[in-house]
C-alpha cells in the first residue's frame, strides 16, 4: 500500500512562546492520483479502502527526532492506519531545552497522579485530528473513537498513563517500548515505587534484554541496577491487574533501548549509556512492527485472524523473543 505524509502545526495552551508549537508529520494510506492537477500539487488522496482509519499517536523519547520512528509509522500506515509523529522543542526538563514527548511532571506527582492526564501535547494533537476530520486529504476518513497511543522511553510512559477513557474517551489501546512506570524520587516517590496504570484498555509493553538506560537510570528511582528487564516486567506485574487477556508483555532478546529507533542521534542522545544490541536491529524492528500491528488489528480493529496470528507469533520459538506474558 502506498504511504504518503503531510505536515501540520499545533499550539499547546498554557506554554510560553516560542516553545508552544508542535510540528506534526501525519502518515496515511494513499492512492496514486488520477488527474494531472493532483499530481502537480503533490498531495495524493487517501485510499478509502480501509477507511475510516484508526489513528496512532506516537510519543518520542527525549531528544529523539520524530523522523527516527518513521520506519514504524510507514509499516503501520501500510496496514491501513493513520500515524501521527510530532516534534516539540520545549523547556520540559528543568533548565533544559530539548525535544520532548511532553511529560507533565506536576501531574505525575504522588499528590495528583492518577487523577489528571500527564501528556501535555495530547489535547492539542486531538484537537488537530478533529480539524483534519473536517477538512483536507483525510476529511471524513478518520475514526476518532479508535485512537491508539504509542511511545518510546518517556514517550512510552505517556502512552501508558494516558490510555484512560476518563480523560480521553476516543483512546482504544496503547503500546510502549523501553518504558516503565517507576516513580521518580525527585517528584516525591519512595524508592522502588511502581505507579499504577489505567487498566481498562488493551496494553502492550515491550522491552529489551540489553536496555542500558533501564540500568543507568536506576538511581533516579532509588533502586539497584539489577536486570535491564526488571522495570518493564515489574510494571506489567504490579501496575495493572489484567484479567481480560488483552495486556501483553514481550521481552525481546538482544534488543537495547534504541532498537525501536532507526538511527540514534549521537549528538543529542547519550547512546553510550546504552548496551550494545546483540541481535540485528533491522530484524528486531521488523518483529516489533509485526507485534504492534497484530496487537492493533486484534484489539482495535477486531480482526479474528489477527488474534490467531499474534498468538502464533508470540508462542512460536523465536531467537528474538526471550519471553511473553499475557493477562
């Protein structure tokens, strides 16, 4: 399926200029235009074959450019999804201007969490999607009652903590890679705290056995380094009750923190803090995209064949999959 993209911008309320603007890249299933006018304008119409399209909103990790996740966005758009990537440069960390997924640390504090949303950019992104539903190449083709939140690292935390129908009724599921719900000491949590997650929607948590950032960040949470998979595993075991068999934990053998990233930017990300991946990054990314795609097809698009395929994929011996749990 042909995939095309266009760009948009959105303002975040309550943020001081010039750090109040998000730049979006929206990828969608397209069809080759028939008229010469459409071809010359460079905007190809959406392919209505699988419309209305569920929408994936992806939250990047700190200082990870949205372009580094385009490989995943293309794979998902090829399956008939619309995918929103975004870049936001802001003072989200104390004293630091960076590319940010937009973590609201105030709302993550123990006196407030989990009574309010923690994703500063999400309301603006949802408003922009409503506008796109009314005009432009995707007008009338979006399913805003089937929104999937995805993310990497800190962005993965946002995808998990905001998959809550109380705050965002259109959200239908979430997935993350390299993320946990550990509570930061600096905002008031006791050492070793695992924050509870919303537990009413399908969740997919993925991690890697070589995630060095899980180890090097341990002191921020008041715990010893231990095993790289422990934070993700503890999140799955302690942060959600499960009971519907639609919550998944997948640990990838040999994957590091940036296995989901196309090419880490060594000038802005301290990749030296990560461990070296021991499996092909390309093969790991292909597996990730297949797991994520089948998860969405099963629990958001309700395709019976997808349910069988994801079970087969995760239960078949695979050197890239260390372990799999569901509850």
